């Protein structure tokens, strides 16, 4: 019986000691591993990673503002330009992503096509030349048709917002 009690105590001590050694190993090894995995190829360490991640970076929230219309909820900030993760976002004077300003006067013989929607229409994480309205306008032009593609996309919008913007912008620009 004494032998079983001693073996049980030994087992507890072994488990305790093993656990303690494992914890010390983690406290030593984890920072070393983190420094290795979170360092950049130029040799900067974990501190630089944290500094870069927490620094004030331009973000999509900088392109959006609350809208007075309850159905629209929010809109793009007119005449704003920022670069997010290497992608340039230019918002025209009317408050839409485009390199040019939109005119309410329609040119003779030119069809206008307005695309409404969320991030896919807006072209989130895409250069302007890869947005759907731009590609559509270019494709129609290549086929000999005069057309203007208007980008009415707003990241994160929903169907109700799209409908509200469609109702106001379609009449404004003769779509």
C-alpha cells in the first residue's frame, strides 16, 4: 500500500514538474518563434510589425460619411482621394468613384449606363480601370457604341440603399 502511495506522489510530482518545464519552455520559445514568424524579410522584428499594424492607416471609413436620407444611411465623401493598400480610390465631385465628374446634361447619341451595388460595383481592392462600370464602358466602346458607365457602387450597401440611390441618381443623370 505504501508503495502505491509513493508511486502516486511520484506521478503527481512528475506531472507537476513536466507541466512547469513545459510552461517555462513556452515562455522562452514563444517570443523567439513570434520574432521569427512576425519579422519582415528586411530583418525588422515583432515591435515593427505591431507599430505598423497600429499606425493610423487610410481606411474605407475615410471615404464614407453619414447621409441625411434615412434610406441611404451613408454615402461616399465627394471630391476625396486616398490610397488603401496600394489601391487608389478617387471619389468625384458628385460623390461617386470615378476619374471624371458626372454631368446632368446628356450628350447626343451617348448611352448612359449606371451600375448600383456594393463593393463589387464600387471596385473594392481594384484599380479604377478594373471596375465593372469602366470595363462595361470600354467594352461597348470597342464595339463601336458610345456609352458612359456610371459607378454608383458603395461598399457595404444593401438593396434598400441601392434602390434609394437609384431613385435619386437615375433621374438626376437621365439613366
